[in-house]
C-alpha cells in the first residue's frame, strides 16, 4: 500500500510530512537548502499604507503585513540631573512638585513603609513631565547614590501583548543599576537577583529611585516595587493605581492662571520679546480654555504662536474651536489635545509633515539626527533643519544633543496619519536598518583596533555611540528579524556582542552571542553562525565557566560539518575557499579547548577540509592544512594556526599583544589576522598511498555489485538471488578498520561509495514490485525489504567508520522513504528516527525536524498516537526555527490528528488552527487541505459545528481546484464519511 493510499487510513487524508518523497540531498539538506533558499524578505516587499499597529516597542507595521511583533522591549534609561537634562519650560505645578519631592526625599519615610508616589491623570496632562522634572531634581540634589532609572512600561499600547511586564524589566534593570554577574535564565531567578541587589544597596546606604512611567495596571508594577523603605518609586498612570504603602497624587488640569503662565513663559522661551499674550489677554485665556488647560495641548498651541509672529491668540483660538467642533465624539481632554495636533500638523510643510509621519517607523525610543536623515532620505543639513522645525512646533522634543523623541500621544497621531497617507514604510525602514548596520560596522572596526573608522575617530567615540543607540540597536534587530531580514539583524547583533566582549561583560556577551546564533541560523549564514558559536564559547571561558566552554567548543566543532558541506556545494571557488578558511579557524579554536578529548573528530574535520580543498583544486598552501595529520597534534606553531583571516564582518575578542603564546589567547586566531604557517613542499605521491587491504575491500565491494547484476531484475531483488552479493558486501565492510585513523579515511571512501551503490541497487526492487501488482508488492514489503534494510546497514556502518555523518543520513532517509512507499511503516519510523539522531549530532536542526515529522507521520499511520504526538511536538519548533512554514504546518497537522485520536479535542483544535495558518502562509495547498480536514473534526468535537462546516467547505474547494488524483477523491471520501457530503 503506497503512502497516498495509506494516508487516508487514520481519520483524515494527510499530505506527506516534511522531507517525504525526497531525500535531503547533500549534507542532510542543510547546506544545499541554505544556498538555494531565497534571500531575506525586505520591507519593500510589503505594500505601503494600511492601518498600522505597534510591535515590540516602537515597531510599526501595516495591517496587511500579518507579522506578529517581536515582543515588548524594556528600555531602562538613567535619570539625568536637572543641569544635564534637556531644557524645558515647566510651570504651573509648583504645589504638586513640592509634594512629590517631599516624598522622594530620603529623609522622609520614618514610618518604615515603602513609599511610592503615584501620579494619575488624563493623557497629555503632564504626568511624565512632572515625574521627569522631579526625578531630575532629586538626582541633582544627590539623593540617590545607588542610581536612578526611568522605564516606560507602555501600559496603554494598542495591543496588550506590547505592554512591558516585570519579567521584561528585571534583566535590563539589573544591568542599569550596575549588577555584576550573569542574570538568571528564568524571570523568577532574575526577580530574586533584582530584589537581593536592592536589599544590598539599601544595607550600604545607597538608595535607588525607580521611575515607572505609563503603567496601566498594578500587575505591571507590583513585582518591581522595592521592599526596603530606603528606596523610592515614582509611578505615572492614566488611572489611579492603588499600591501598598503608596501615596496617590491625582493630577488634574492646570489652573487657569497656571495655564496662562505656561503659555506666556513658553512663548518667551521660543520667541523672546513678544507681547501678544499681554495685548490679547482675553484671547489667551480662551485659547487656554480650548486646550483644556492640558500642558501638552498648551505647548503645541504656544509653538504655533511662536512660528507665526502675525498670529494672535484670538485667531488661534478660533481655529482651535473649529477643529474641536469636528471632534465632538471625543471627550473634552481628548478633543483638546487632538485639535491641537491637527492644527499643528496642518501648518507643517509637505517635507516636515512627511518626516513627522515617518518618525514612528524608528523602532527605538529616540532617534538621532543622522538617523532621521536616513529615514526620510534627505541630506543631513536638510534633515537637521526639518527636525528643528518640528521641535519648534512641539511635535517632537529634544532629549539630548542631536537626539529626539515623540510624546506617546503625538506618536499615535503620527501612526494614524502614516496609514492614512500611504507612505512607503518599507523603504524607510530598510534605509534606517541599513544606517544602523553601517554605523554598527564602523563601531566594530574601531573596537577591533583597525584604525579610525569613517564614523568614529576613537574607540571611546564608538562606545559612546553604542551606549546611546543601544536601545535602538536592540529594537532594530527585532524589527529586522520580524520582517525576515535575519542577515541585517545578525550584523547589528554582532556589534552588541563586540561591545560586551570589549568591556568583558561576560553575561551580556554570552546572551548576545546566543541571540546572534539564532539570527545566523535563520539567515542561513554558516560563517556567521560559527562566529556566534565561537563567541558563546569565549564568553563562557572568560566568565570562568570552563566546563560549559568546552561543551560550547564541541558544538562549534561539530557544526563545521555543515560549513564544510556548504563549501563543497559552493559554485564559486572564492566562496568555497572562504568557507573552508573559516572552518579551519573554527577547528583550531575548538581544538584549543578540547585538546585530546575530541582528537578523532578534530582530525576528521581537518581531513574533510583537505578533501574538499583538493576536489576544488584550491592552492597547495591551503590544501596542506588537513591531510596526513600526525597521530598527536603538532606544536602550537604548526597545525592549529588557521591559514587566513576568516572573521568576515563578525565580532572578535579584544586584541592582545602578539607573543609566543598568542595562539592560546581565546578568540585571537579566529578573529584576528595571523601569519600563514610556513609553506611546506607537498608530499610526494607514492604507490603505497592506498594500502593493500583497502584495495582488497574495493574488489569485494565491486564484486557485490557485479554478482547482483548477474541475475535477472526479479532474481536480483529476491533474498536468495542477492545472498552472494550480500556476502561480498559484508566481506568488504569487515576489511574497513573500526578504529580507523581520521587521516586515513580518504583511503576508504571509494569502498563506502561502492557499498552505497550496492544498497541503492537493491532498493530499486521497491518500484519494480509496485509496478508488478499487489501480490509482488506484498512479497517485497514483508519478505525482501527487511533484508534490503540489512544491506543499507552495511553501507551506513561503512560511512560511520570514516565518520561521514551526512552520507549516513542520506542512506537512512532513502531507506525510510522506500519503507513508507511500501507501507512498511515500522521500518519507516525506525530509520527516520535514526536519521534524526545523526542530524541532531551534526547540528542540522532542519534535517532533524524533517526526519522527526516523517517519523511522527509513520507512527500516526500505525495508530501509535502518543508516539506520533511526541515526535510531532519535537519537530515543530525545529522546522519553525528553520523558517519552513509549510513543513512546520504539516507537523502540526500530524500533531492535531494524533491529539484528536487521543480524545484531546481542545488541544487538537489549537494545533490544527496553527497548521492551517502556516500551510496557508506557505502556499501549501495540499498541506492546507489536510489541516482543514483535521480542523473541522476538532471544531465539531468542541461544539463549533458552523466553523467545522466552513473548514470542510474550504478543504473541498481547494481539493477540487487542485484536481489531484489522490487528494481530491480522498478528501471527498472523508467528507462523505463524516456526513458533510452526501453519498
């Protein structure tokens, strides 16, 4: 029974899983797939315009993108003292300011209670401005020796998933407060470290001030509250939050006098010497009233007056009244602010308005002038003029020298306009990401001591830029990864790795390097993944975690099999040489920590490198790196020194002075330029190169093929007819040494290839039996195929002795596929799992995922539902990480089917919904049909009869459109069996 016929047995017809119907190709599919896969999807691919949403912290994508956000980003900033903070007019809050400062004063609090001042009020009422002003004054008075930090909790984001919760804050808060060490892996562990650190600072008499801005619920703040009365917490919210031990300050609109004072002082600040407010006192009061006495609206209105010397307060009040009339659906506070926004926007020039709309595309909390220029695609001098005009209009605010940000409400308004005007967000985002990538590369060059970079004259300048842009760089990596630009995300992430490495921050270094591993894996960047794996290793080593560093070195070494296989497939010789040079460096660095622990594998990797180099006719100096390594590693000045600088654009460890022990410095020979080893003359070819025993094994392998060809096709594929050939193959295998030295493996590869050809020739009996009829197919499946499997085991054992894992996976995959086609599902599951285990050891997660998914499918057909669910659950995250939505969706379909059969309808429904979404996004119509059929079953079992019928109608429509000879009738048959179609 074939796969398609069998697929209809458990309750619905299934599309084949990932990897079914074809072998994985060279290198278990990974390297070849890496080179054949399309490049990263850039933002230009998305249509401009459409409704926009907030993703991550300030990442905006249009409704048509269907891209989920990367998650909340907590940006913890230090609070600057008043004399260093950006100049700002702050009036009309004298009473409230004195009350807040009284609570923030460390001398206050003799009651022994934890004190927090909650500032509640409407949007635009000046909560954040009051909190920042009071915090800056408190820091300026020297009250907080332990530090003062500000974090925006984004509590009023459109999507609640974007709200910053305590688990997102603990780690960055620890870093901001100077925590020395590695943050725990779990949020609970980080919370314990956070509160322990606050307790230690309190014991040392070093109080801390926490400013938690924009909280919408106590859930966002309760776990962040200090437990010592020495510390203070200042919270802002649009709602009155009741927290234990806190004092609540209800912040209302300014008084009429306070509002007028703000307008007058702000106008004097922006346009000194003016008298309009005094000459038109009635108009000024009316203007303040129409602004609702809200500080944000008043600042904008005053900016409008300052920009137009002929505009009187009365005239502006008339315009504001007309604008408010259009917004009657809003309440007074919202109407006042929104009307001020619209008047201000209406007066912007087209270029200023475009800049204003595009600013929210920046993924971070602030933006520098040069980044603004790239965002709007204008020269720096023109961009400077435009952003300054926006600041004068009070639609952006300056927060530092050449650094700007938007108020949350103003940003939301700009987002709305961005969608309405249909600006090309994709092009703007691409320019901004490329800008961060370019400057990040310059910063990395400066950090590596390669001389002045175009953008940074000194290392200090590069570090200062990295510190200022750190939240933007973090957010830019999230934005790039969200839109599929994993290469861009990797390049920015490598700069963060370099900064942590330069400063010796081993915990951050390791965490950033692990993130880089993920980006490189998704970008199919093998050298980038090696660089990142190496950085994980060195970070662990520098952090004193030697055992973990050795384990990381082994991971790095094993991954080089993928790099070497990719080199063998590279079309251009220079690409091949670059990959091999990188593998040489990685093997040398791994060997530095592994020593004799992995001596065999180290020599195997060097031999593999030399084999590919010889096959591709690279220069002799390069080829001599690998072959004929001695039994014991050579001294530090020979074998393990890589022949070329392979760092690419990646980060490296801090430089150390050259010396006799240079090679022992972690990271130096992997990332730095090292001298090429002395050139040695090539070894003369000798007839004894291939030992006599290898020649004898070759003769036996050839005899196996010849004996098989002596029979007719039917006899050759019978057990009896193939027995003599099988004996010859076993004889050939017995001659391959089990303790074969890695440097001698090449002598035996010809034998292995002949045994693989012999196995493939025997497997050809499967298609022949299916063509011969059902009886012949049954004889093949029950009697011959198990014997053919033993032939494949001979070939697999041969390749195992020469340590060629990729060949073993190819053989097991071919055998499993034929077993599946023949209906021998136990064999199919067995050999798919064997392939998955080898792929896992190689570090090929995609190949592992495909093999596990196929094994799950086989177990499903055997009604082993627990096993099917277990393997599908393992396959899904691997295929998702490999960016294979179609295969990942098929794995979920198998999981949903198994869960349904296990009487778990709710869990089946969840899996089926995910399967349908993934297969639809991949354009996998057969896979989507199978997912919809299972989805309908799960919906019916969870009392969603209407949804079930809709799913089945869609499945039937797709199946009939495809007109597939198997899928279409199988779908119709299934739908008849469940009563959806009449017979």
